[in-house]
C-alpha cells in the first residue's frame, strides 16, 4: 500500500488542512474588504453635513464681518439641507458631547475654531462652530454616527470564522459519516451468495483504503467458503459410490440380523449424504424466480404427508401469490413438516397474508424446544436430542438449517416459537413481492 502523509491532499488530514487554509484565506479576504470599505485608519474624513459646515466655518472665519450676511445667504442656497445660520452669542444651548463629528471637525478647523454640540431634537444633529471672533454659526448634520458595531472588523472576522467552521463541520460530517454508514450497511447485508454490492471506493484516501480492504476480505471469505463447499460436496458425492458397493456386498451376508443392521446403517449414511448435498448445493443451475401460488404449494405439501398416513392440516386462504422459487419453497416447507410429524401427532400448516409480507407457520403438538436452544437448533447438524442414538426415526440436524437458508435467500427469515399448551411453531416470513436473492444456501 502506498504510504501517505498527514498533509497528503487525498487523505483526510490533507483535505481538512486544505479546507482550513482556504477558510483562513477567505477570512482574511473578508476582513481586508471590510477594512478597505470602512477605513478605520482614516477618521479625518467627516460625514457630508459636518464637512459642509467645516468649509462654511473656514470661509466665514476668513471673511470680513460685513461680508458674512451675503456669504451666509450664498451658503444657504448652495447647501439647503445644512440650514446654516448665524447665532448671537449666548442664545444657543450647548451640550457636553464628544462625538465623531466634533472630533473630525476639530482636526480640520485647527486653532481658533471651537465646534460644539447644540441642543436639538429629531433625527438631525445641530452642530455649532464658534469663530475666532466669537461669532457662532450652526448647521444641521444629517444622521448621527453609525452604530459602533456595524462594519467592525472584529465582528466580520467572527462571522467569517463561524461560517468557515460550519462549512468544515458539514464537509467532515459528509466525508466521514457517509462512508462509515455505507460500511455499516454493507456489514448488515453481508452474504456469500454474490448478491451484495462491493463497497464504493470513494472519499478520502483512508476511507478508500478501508473500502478496498473490506472488499478484498469479502472476496477472500467468499472464495474460501466456495472452496470449502465444493470440497464437501465433492466428498459427499464421491462417498455414494463406495456406499452402493457396500450395500451390494451386504446382501451376501448370511446372518439375517447383521445384514439388516448393516443395510440400515448404509441407508442412514446415504440419507445423510443426500442431506449434505442438498445443503451444500451451490453448483446447480439457479432456479428462476416466478409468481407462485403459495397457498396451493402448502396444500400440496399437506396432501402429500396425508397420503403417507400423517395428520397434516392446511389453514389459510385459498390463493396467495408471491415471487419465489417454487421448488426451493416446496423443499423448505417439506423439511419443516417432516420435522413436525417426527415429534408431533398432528401438524397444522397455517398461512397468513398481511401487508407486504406473508407468514407460514408449521405447528405441531410435540414436546417443543426450550428457549435456550431455539437459536442453536437453526444451525446445521444440530438435533433436538443429541444423546439419542441415530436411527431411522431421527434426522441429521439439517432440516431447519435448509429451510432457514431458503427463507433468507427469498429475503425473509425463519424463527421458532412456543405453541400453547405445548408444541412448537416454526415461522417462515417472506416478502410478498420482493425479488429474492440470487441463490439459496
């Protein structure tokens, strides 16, 4: 595997570092733009109204007293919103104030001029300027100072940092959580029948590396299980030939008792091999999925066991159609009924269709299975009575596992439940219209 460093752009660390760098550059760009617009380093430029009043004060201060009335009239026509007028000494009410207009005007007017804040109402601020000879002129300055926080660089930096962190969090959540969710989904859908899609190898380098490793692991496990299954199937198939020869030779045994016992043992070995081949068959042609009348299939199974002398009833609707493999479904239900008649005197096959699922219950009145062993009984080669000597009345522990594999291959499930007052209910739940998987176990 190719090593990658923390700052590799294809890795998580490198992508986060690149995003942080880009966010930092964007933050500096926003702060610089706000700085150039507000120019807090140039407090000398006063607002328009104060600027006009400053120019008027300088003009009137340098003019002769006799010329001031004419100049005031000209200024009033030139700047009608300024409302400039000359006030007699002592007629204006001065307020103690030190706002940005006064500070800017002091810097522009210089010595001899005294800007003051005059008492006024409304949204306009009236400012007066005392000329060097004591004359006081006043004018309206539109708008007060802007709120101190609008356009403040620190506020812009805080907002930009918040946006950058939010973008980083959203990216990290999508880049990390989405692949991890796909990993969890792949683990839930893990199967060896080839139906599961490989994990997508996308995202940061670390995520792609994990996806590649999991895909290779899935391939190795599937290949290992396939080789094991083929080996066991081949052994089981090849053993049928020597068993047949042994059966032929057993016919020549003169002792009747020994001959019967040997033939019984050989029949049990042949039946076990057939069960193993049925469980491990994975090289057969996959049966096509068709619309099957489940109710008719269950009625057929009940009639077949009834013809063999067993008491098997069917309880359910006369017709219920679903997408399934008819032979596999028939074989699975047959295995369940076969187990039920082995331990019970009366068996009921019950079918219930509700919503998008159908439920097949095989009920018997036998001794049942304890809660501690219910899950264990679904595993291959696990029998209800391990201490019992295997004879013609016992199975090989494959019936439930085969039925469970068929249910899973159809996208359903198999579970065991207690029946009142005694007995066992084997429940096979199948989707009504869902496309089954490609193969049974």
